[in-house]
C-alpha cells in the first residue's frame, strides 16, 4: 500500500522509514509466495497489474477494518486516537487551513494530522487518504462530499499594468492584456466569465500554484483570475486591483470528500465536522473585500 500510494519503491520506502532494497525484497517475496506479479516494472515507472490492483483494493479494505477495530477498542476511553491523512490544495492549506487547525489538535491530543499539500486530484482509496479538500465541480463518484465554504474568484491586475493598458470594462477588453494562468485548470475554464463568456487572453506564463500566479500578477506580468483567499491580502495592500467585478462567474463550493460507508473513521468525521464549523458562513477573507 505504501508503494502504491507514494507512487514508487523509493518513495514508499521513505514513507515507511526503511531502505528501498527492503521494500523491493518484501514485494518480491510476496509475489513469489502468491505466484503472481503484483507490479509491472520498467526503468521509468511501476504500475499495478490487474491482479495487483485487486489485491491492493482488498488490502485497503482489510486495513481499514483493522483501523476501525483499533479505534473501537480505544473508544472505551472516550478519546479519539490515530492519524488522519488529508489531501488539500497548497494555497488553501497555507492561507486558511494551517492557521485554523490548532483548536482541533487541542481538543483531540491523541490525534495527529498528515496534510499532503498538492493541487492535484488524488485517488482517496488508492492513495489511502481519509479526506480530500477540493475546489471544483465534483464528478459523480462513490465519495461523500461535505460542503465547507463558498469560494469566489476575482480578476486582478497590478496598478502599474492597468495604468499602462487601461482598466478593462468587459471580458472582451482582456484581449489586449497579457495573462498569467493556473495550469491545473483548463485555460478555457480559467478565463470564463459570467454567462459563459470566455475571454481571449494571450498567456505566456503559467504556474501550477496559485500563490505563484499572484506574485507574477503583482510583478505586472499579466492579468490573472484568483480565488479571493489568495488575492485578498495583496488587494488590501494595494498590490493588486480587482477588475470586472460585475462580470465574474458564479462562486463555487469547496468540499471535504471522504469514502462512503464504513471506510470513514470517527476521527476523520470529527475533523470534517470541525472544518464545517471553522469555515462555515461568510469567509473571513471576503468580509471586507467587497464593501460597497
């Protein structure tokens, strides 16, 4: 499971705190004992065989059951225990999540959090995460979603760029602006405004991280579209100006996703409940950004 969730023998060994050779030997011994190959190995990557995929799925179920058994045994004390593995976007973790989780850890001293800050869409089951925090329109799946908070986006540019090129009055005006894009979102979706209007922007630079997009926009490299929790401080400091406010697309919800049914632990449920309470209502980063 460590090899699968980490994406390789070396990364799996690092996660387990053992040598790569020990992990390779264990996998080889397991394959010899079972009489099947669990992984296809090439010089570039490894991936599960069909048999390995089925074996991994059963292993996830069995270890989840063991985790539940341990949790049930320890619940006699009335105290939540164990580790919660969370996948969360980088910028949201930095600006919002990390400053907020102290009270949860104080309330549950026997619980630990392992937060993987990565903007990619993880596979909760295959990669053994308890919770994934996502800002996206959610596809149909076997996962259960709890709404956490409303995420608004704003189109921003540096005052120097606006002084040089003028202030756009509608999305079509952005065609004369350079752009800075976020590479984890399709560019058509990134430049979409209200009523399905898609602006034509020439983007010569993109980043896979929202904070980097913000910093490039501050430096005057182009106009950008950012969630308000990333743009807020720069706007308040006057480093960025919001444009096209009346043309922005509808807000989108942030959700906490978790596997359905018995695969969810009590500590994971408690953490999601905490997040709902912590981020419910009007986001603190929006309260004074749109006055008037």
